[in-house]
C-alpha cells in the first residue's frame, strides 16, 4: 500500500444527491418506478392472446424490474435497521488506524480489479465514536469507492487533522456506469454510508472535480473544544 497527497475537493456537494434525513423517502420514491413498470408489464400481458416471444419478453422484463426492486428493498432495510446514535458505545479511538485496517481488508478485491489503494494519513486522528460502527462505515465507504472505480485506476484516501476536526477524503475515477444506475448496488452503498456517517455526527459531502469523484467526511477530534461533551476513558 502506498501513500499519496490526495487533495480534498472544494466544489459544493452535488445537489442531486439525497440527504440522510430523506434517504428512506428517496429510496421509497425510487422503488415506485420499477414497481409501476412491473404492474404495467403484467397488465399488458393479460390484455389478450400474445405470441410466445412476447410472453418471454414480458417475463424477462419482469425479472429485470424485480431485480431492481430487490436492490432498493435491501438498501431500505439496511437503512431502517441501522442503529441510532443514542445506542452507540462511544469510546476514544484512532480513526487513522481503523482506516488503514479497512484499506488492508480490501486489498485482495483491489488487486483483482487492478486498482491501487493509496493512503495518506501522516498523523493520528483521535475521535470519540462507536468503534464497531465506524469500522463498518469505513469499510462500506471504501468498498463502494473501489467498486465504482475504473479498472486499472486508483482509489486515493487522505486523512488529516485541521481546526480541531478529523477530515477524511476518498477519491476515485469512475468506470462505466454500473447496471441499474443511479440505484445500483455500488451507488446505494454510498447512500447507506452517507446516512451512517451523518447519524454518527459527521459532516458528509460528495463532490465532482473533472473526472474525479470525492466523498469527504469531517468530525470533531476527541477531547477538543469542538467536542466538549466527550470524556476520555
């Protein structure tokens, strides 16, 4: 694993991306489209006698729409089942260490895809959070970025402390749009990650600069003036 001086994108977040407070309603609204399409397809199949190849086409179309609905339902269930912040076990932890662990876990998948994971985290980043939740969110974010990255490219991760906050940026050059975009499994993974980070009290932004996409996360450093309610254990 190498290091890189990846820069945080400065453009404002894409206004078309859902906010965590409406993520469930956003996905429920998206679910309505394939559901309506499936209903219309089945209704047309019953209008009158049809040729065999027409029935086959209807079945294939129905399976495609069902596949899209299944992805959305899985994402909705994961969002609905995610623990709320009140149930977190807050403790001091090193965000940079968990970040490196998540990156290490994804190395085999990255090598299979021919993508390099580059990490720049020059100093410890102490934060107060639920260790298990943060580890899961880091893995989910990096996994989504890796799955969306173009083959043979890089996923660049930069973490640093500034103004009593921990800042994390994950950047990649997207490959071809995945199947079912913008509600593919890979893209839904980012929606779920965004919701989880914001529930954990972090600020989230997703930006585009040229051909590079970046997800940026910011949260208070532990035991700083930015987080006066945190107590060291």
